[in-house]
């Protein structure tokens, strides 16, 4: 039976060093490994990054700072399928955490939130909020033994997000209750897709009209009104299960 190691997601730079190299343990990992888990000198952990690389590493306590001795690189199989970006409007914290967990389980590639007119929650420029979301994603990825967690982008305005995603060449769709076009009829499964979903009170008519004017296609997710945290997950599940 293979050894069950504690799994940590790290920035790709940490995994660039040669086999056998001893590298400094970055701060968030240090806290978890040393203060929370109290792993001993020589304990083995697994590190993974967003490029689907995995390395076993040994905790090294001696020396000037806590470090890791890196084992060989193993390339993980990337789950195949469509590249899916979720673009949810910000919602209340508990629902937000649920959304992030389920999006990780179902294999969203990127979560790129927006702040829209009816958002009751606003983050402004607070980087701690994005950090908290990344932690939730990492924990969810660990729980589901998935590959790297979805990439998380800090929230921006609708305008900013549309410009950025349009440049990526992805198909852009906005979930609109009551629209005539079902999601799976509009989205081409061969190309990457970004799905915009509104906050608790929905997008305003002006926002929806503006999005449509920018070439974002409206889609429906069935005949019932879904809650703001359910809609992105329903869209993701539908897209993933079609593959
Ligand atoms: N009264 C709001 C409205 O009509 O937009 C309801 C908002 S709903 C709670 C939150 C978001 O979920 C919506 O803005 C939309 O993006 C998405 N949504 C919910 N149910 C949907 C459905 N059946 N089809 C498409 N999108 C849906």
C-alpha cells in the first residue's frame, strides 16, 4: 500500500529546484507544518502545484530556518475536459465558502469573482479576503484528493472581468433565469468557457443588457430559480458531466 502523506499545495517556484535540494519552507506552510501539525525532523509530506507536479519532501529542522529536502518530480495526470472558469458575483461568506468547496470538488479550473451592483458583500481591495478563499480551496482540494485547487483571482468589476476574459478567447455566458437558451445548447464543449452568475438579488437589467452587448450569451439553468451559490455549481456540474 502506498504511504499516505499530508498534502500541501504550493507555489510552482518551490518545486523548480533539483532533486535533493534543500529549500526554505515558505511562511504559510511553516505555520501549518510546524505550529499546527508539529511534524518532526525527517517527516515526509507531499507538495503539489498548479502545474500538476507532485514532490515528496522531507522536513528539515536543523540549519538557520525550517526547510524542505525535495524528492523527485512526479507528473500527475491532469483531469481531461473542458477548461471552465466560474465568474460568480460575491455573496455572503457562508454561502461563498460552500460555493468554493463544491467548485473544487467538481473541478472548476478558475474562480474569477465579480462585484456587481446588487452584491451585499464587498471586499474592496482587502487581500485577506482572497487569501481566505484560497485557503478554503486548498482545504477542499486536500479533502477531495483532487489535483491542484482552482486558481483564484481577486474580485473585480464586471467590466474589468469581461475585458480580461474576452481576451482569453473563452466563450462567455451569463446565467439568466427565464432565458430561452439552455446552457448546454449554447456552450461548445470543445472550447473553454466562462460562466457569469449573479448575487442573491441577481444582476440588474442594465448589467445583463451590457453583458449581452459585449457578446456574452445569456443561458438558463432550468425552470427553477436557483440560489446564488447553487447556480454556478449547477452550471459546473452540467458542463463536467457532459464531457
Ligand atoms: N430574482 C433574481 C433574478 O431574477 O435574477 C434571482 C437571482 S438568483 C438567486 C442568483 C443568480 O443565479 C442569478 O443572477 C442567475 O445568474 C443565477 N440563476 C438562478 N437560477 C437560474 C436559472 N434557472 N437559470 C439561469 N440562471 C439562474
